[in-house]
């Protein structure tokens, strides 16, 4: 009954969405969402701390529930779906990856900043040895020129990645920029190409469609946009759009809509929308996970969160540098005091 | 003043930077550079400066020059160090290990140097460890630290291929150092590479969670200030970026390390703090040796 999928979806709400709720997922929530996603025939479900395995920290925020317990829960209710984990070398370690594989994770997504792919071979190799499917995840893809991105993607391919993703972590790419990136990668790589969007400029869906047009076949979505910043490409909407385009994802649209409405919506304190801070992140090219951190710092130093985000963009801060937010906020506060004095 | 003879193994960036730093030492006399690449910039510069150079490895050097050095700096690789450590042990020489091999005890000059002055082999942990463990210790010596986490952000240009291919070694070795030397009950380390141009200076953030109810703000602030000055005595470019932030039982310390710009550029504070710490440790070894002779 299942014909082959034209586009393979990875649902990231249980990983990227962790940012939006301050890494407070409960075992019950992850179990309920995973079960429903599995029943809707979603092929891959990503579960980890928002910043990947080992991300629970003072720097990024501590997890309410041990991520290994969450992975185990997702695995236990997934009959057909495979559970994926994210790992950022420098944050997570091979030990974390082994543990995740032991409890049933089947796909490892190894993420580096777009110019730093050469920190990933150890982890990609290990994932292969463990029999996992492997993905190279080039974050903040907007920060490198196309040629550099292609060079780095080829490195990941050479390490053994089965798929390489263009990751628009800041939700900053414009459709034509996605087009030139995916097109160049499609010409130079033989492995699958993937795209992971963020909706900070309301372009996640448009960018995803352009990526598919240019040959990307692995696509990330988050149900109800439950992801960092303004969230990701909304999975259930994407399923509907792709169906209208005659592209088969194998995912059951009705079940996805029910799951979005009945299970995911109640998890969100407020609906994901593009508010001033997420908009500024897309505009200034800032890592989407910084959103809540910047809002807290703005309150603490009594300044405008947008000023912090714009300054972070100017300084070309990369993913993982959450400690720079306080640093920049305190500098801005000092400067403003002098001006107002 | 009498000086103790030292030699450097490894003629890459680290070895060459060590050479320039050793020229300022009042207790150490550099005599030789030992490497395997006769065409390296390090070997060329060493020759120009009148040091003996050996490009057939440590084995060859030891065969004929046993009296040319008492203390060795190993700036090669973890794998090579394992071999070098055996050879030097057999000769009764002291060695400072700048690789991640971690054969000998971990040493941070401002924290535990006094305990290991006679050790035949000491390890300098990692750059992130040298920058942050002093601050973990500074908090721990006044308020017991349950958990310490450090984030080291370095410029992409200052992370060599060895570091990149073995990035887990950094996180794991640093975490262990935070516990064993810093004194935290549990340690965690994160490393971030930033490719911005011009390259950024090394930044480190230390988060320390002290035992519930143990926080003494004034003492913690004072201890951190003292430690900053202690580290500055051998790494002049080491400084706090801003006042430490104390919230409840959490202390956050923001550090920046500017290199001395000897051989390595100033943005390589991460490499500079390793070579500076190595020279500092060797000087203390030398003082002990010289006093022993009196």
C-alpha cells in the first residue's frame, strides 16, 4: 500500500521545538507526540536536547527530562518510524552517541557550523560503525558563500554522510539563495540533499519548495512550527502542499492535522508566530535558538532585545555562543547608561 | 644566575612559540629543538638564533646528547608523546606534555603546581582547561563547587587539524581537569569554533554552581580577582571581560585571553596560554632543581 516516498520528512518538533519550550519536555509529551507521528507514518522523528546530545547545560538550558529517557520513550512507541538524534561536535561526544544508539536511535545527524565540517569525521564514522544512517548538518548556511558551502558539504560526504543538509538556522536565507545553494550541491554531490528551514522571515515554506524544486529530497518540518525562533517549516501544512503538488510523502494528512490540534497545540504556551524578535533574527542572521536567551537578557539589563540581536548579527556570532548574549547585553546597557547620564 | 638546560620536541607552531618565550626566561636555557621536519619554519628560525637542531627525532637526539637538556617540552602529538615519555623516563629527564596524551598528572600553574615539582611527566590538559580551571578553583577554594561548566570559544584559524579531528579529546580531557584540578564535583566542557574575520580572541565562560546555601558573594568576587592577577603573572593577556555575575548559587565568569604575539598571532590566546603555562611550570621545576644543588 505504501508507494515510495518522493520526499522524506524528518519531524523536528521534539528536538528543535525543545528551544521554544526551554527544554522542558516531559516523558508523557514525547511519548504522545511520537506515537501519533508514528501512526501518521512520519518516517523520522528527531529527539534530543535542542542543542543536540549533551546539550543540557548552563550555557543552553538544562533539560527537565534526561534526553536519553525521551529517546527511549520515542523508540518504544515507534513501530515504523525511526528515531533520529542530533549531535554537535564540541557539545556532544561519541559516548553520548553510543548511548543513543544502544537505546534504539537509528539516525545520527552531525551538525557543525557551515565552515567547520572537519570537526565531524569522528562522529560520522562512529555512527556508521554503529549501523546508523548518517546526516551531515551544515548550520548557519547563510553565512558562507556557495562555493564554501559546497566544499564543506563534500567533506561531509567524504566522511560517509548519507545525506547533507543546508540548514538555515537563522531563517535568513532568501528563496534565490536557497536555490543557488541546493543547485550547486546537487551538481557536486552524489548523496541525498536535505533542507532545514526556519520561519523568521516567513520564508520557511517558500524556501523548502525551492529546495525541493532543485533536488532536495530530505526535508525537515516541525508540527505547529514548534522550533527555535519563529519555528520551522510547518510539517502538516507542508504535507498538504506537497500532496497538492503531486509529491508523495507517505504521511497521513488528516492524522497530522489531528495531532497538531490535539496533542502539539496544548504543549505550546502560546502559538508560534513571527514576533519582533524572531523577525529581527531572520533579518540580522542570528541563530534562532538565541531567542529566549536574548529576551531574558533584555529584561535583566532593561534594554531592547532587538538591539542585542542586531549586535550579535554584526559580530558574526555562531550557534552555541549563547554566553555572548549576556556579554553583548551588558555592553549595550553600559553604553546606554553613559549616553543617558 | 645559573640556568637549567631545556629542549623542545616538536618544531611546529607551538614549539616555535615556546622557543621565543624561553628567550625571556631567567631560569631556563634553551639549547635544542628536536623535530622530524628539516624544512619547517621552526627549524629555520632555531638555526638563525643559534640553537642546535635535530631533525631525526628524539631517539637520535638522546643517543648522543644526553647532557644537552634536563627538562623537555613535548609539543608533538598524543601518539608520539607516549613513545617520548618512555624514552625520557629511561633517561631520568623531566617532560612537560603539551599534547592530549595525559600520561602524567594534570597541572595548572596557579592551582596545583607545588604538588608535582618532582614529577617526571606532567600534562597541561587543554587550552580551555588552562584558561578556566583557575577560575573553577578560585570559586571552589571559598565555596564548594558542585558543578562547573566551561565554554571555550576560539577562532577557527587557531584550531589545528589535530584538535579538529579529535574534538572529543578536548571536551573529555577538559571536563576531567575541571573535576580533578578545579575541584568541582562534576565538570562539563563545550568548545565552539568561530570563523569570523578578523579572528576573534579566545573567550571562555565559566559557570560554577556552588553548594546550596554556601554562596559568599564577597569572598567569591575577591578570590576571582586574585586569581585573575595570578594568571596574569605568566599570561599578561588574560583578563575578565566583565564583572562576574552571581545569581543565587551560580557564578558566571567571562574571560578573554589575548596572546602575547610571540610566534603565534595575538588571536591565538588559546595556544599562547598553553605555551605560557608550560614555561611557567618548567621555571618552577628549574628553581627546585637549582635549589637542590645548593
